[in-house]
């Protein structure tokens, strides 16, 4: 396949704000399959060409030959702690610059939207960081809201989270508001369900539009089922920082096959397919058991895109050695250094799933989890024109946000 994109444009500078773009000689990820069709974009959205032809009788201002490439929705990362030397939970003095650096770096990996993730931190850190995370970054991946991973977790499954900062929810929703400050910027909260004593808290968070995730937990299956019945819909990095599967009580892993999940509700689960955190056999088990809920996440840390050495994750030092990230001086894994496009390729090879499914696990599924699938995660008419061009090996050729190219791989 020739990955080079050629462009024929017929527009004046005045027309650029409303220009109609036509991407040709491509295969679109649409309707759970690859189809040979053109993609039409105007005013930052994907448009239906039929009314353009018949009602407006308009032609494209710019026609781009994609050289046979795959066009897919942009990747969405719901769990990423930082990258390119930036840690969202640690670099409190340069928050705006740090988020900007990561947002602009992620587009090289095909990520067009993400949730900056804060690991368990002191309360004052949340009050400092949350208000200063920018709502958007020019030429960078979009910010969907913050993922607060902790501090309401189980210290027995703390992973890379500092134990002295772990808290309990002892005063209902006011505990969370006291810890985080305003909840307005928070999109996901990861908590240990066995540590939630107030049965109304999860529902109150869901009513505010916050996705409640279960993780860093010693929860039994019944603990998890109770939380899902209260409104929780996501499991944070399945298999990691939770009780291992046991045939008498499968723990949170059992939610993938539970018959106690309310009818019509999907339990989603993040999966780190970086070649380190999750064995290929475990990837296959999760995929074959509950494919509809599978979401690829990177759980990337500040060392993403950097050389081996000592970096940070939240309050703790980390060390990257032999392609793996550990809490410094230990053998405890503390996040991934694999970019999203690599995770997609690793997952597709390990499971032998279709190319379309591997892509949807990083696009459609996270959008559905956050209930934003009408705007993100598809190439449907009316969706945001956030998309990527891929070759047949799922390597990123270019990344587009709101119909504007923000990254192109050199030939």
C-alpha cells in the first residue's frame, strides 16, 4: 500500500473556515467493518455527502487521495498518568505546560482524546492540580476530563500508590468533595468498592456524570456486583491490583460473566496490553469472555517516550529498566511505557481478533463507556472529525482533530 497522501485543493483563504474535505482511496472503520468509501468532513465534523450533493449541489474544496490507507476514529485513552517526562500527579508547578506536552505528544500515537489520570495524592495536590488542567490544547489530543485513580482504594492493593495518602469514604459524598475540591472536572473515579460504606455514594457520583470504576481492590464478586447495581460501570486495569481469579469467588474478574449485572448495562474493563502487565493468555480470556466491554488503556507514565532511567509516578520514584517500569528499588510494576498504537497492535496479535475489533477496543468502547459515542469513537455522520490514517500493520500515518491534520509520519 502506498501510504503517501496527495491533496488537490480548490479554495480561497476565505473558504477555509467552512471547507468541505473529501478523503478518497481509503477504507473506513464503520458499522463494525472495513468499507471502501470516501470520508467527508466540514466544520470539524463528519458529514453525510448525500445532502451536500443533492441539496447544496456542492463539491469538495479539497480532495485527498489516502493511498489505500485505513481511516479509523482517533484512539481514546481513559487511563494515562503522563508521558514525555511529565507526571500529572507530581509536576504541580508546571501543570498547564505538562498537560500540553503530553497532549501534543499523544497525537503521534493516534490518540485524539484522553483522560489525564491522577494517582493517589495528598488532598492539597488535588486542590492545586484539578483547577489548572487545561480544558483543551491547540494541536493536541482533546481532554475529556480527569480520571482520579484513588485515593479511596485498598492499601492491600495499592500498587504504586503511596499508602500514607490513601483515604476512606467516611462522610459520604462530602468526603470526596473535601478531598478533590470541585468534582466538575472529574470524569472517572477509581475506588475500591469494599471500602464504600455509604450505599448512595456511587449513585450520587453517577448522577453527576462521573463514571465510577472499581480497582486497587480486595473486593469479592458480591462486593463488585453490589457496586455495579449502584451504578459502577468500569473496572480499572483488569487483573492488575485486584484479587486473582479464584473458582469459588472470582472477585472483580467475575463481573465479566456475572448474571447479577442489571439488564441492559455493560460492565466495561480497562486492559493494559503492553506486553508486560497482562499475559497474552489473559488477554485472550478477557476478549473471549466479554468482548463488548473490553477497553484498551495504556496506563502510561512519565517515562512514555523517554529512555531508561529514574522518573516519577505521583509521589514515588520509578525506574525504567529492560523495557519495564518499576517503583524504584523494587520489582513492583507501576505503569506502562507503551503508546496506544503499540498496545492495539500487541492486542490484535495476541488475540487474533479482527483489525476492526482491535481498533474499536481503543475507540468505540471507551466512547460508549463515557456515553460520548455520538461525538467520539466512530466515523458516523455528525461525529467529531477526530480520526487517524493507518497502514495495514496498524501503524499511524497521520492524525486529524476536528478535521485538521495535527501529525503526519514522515515517509
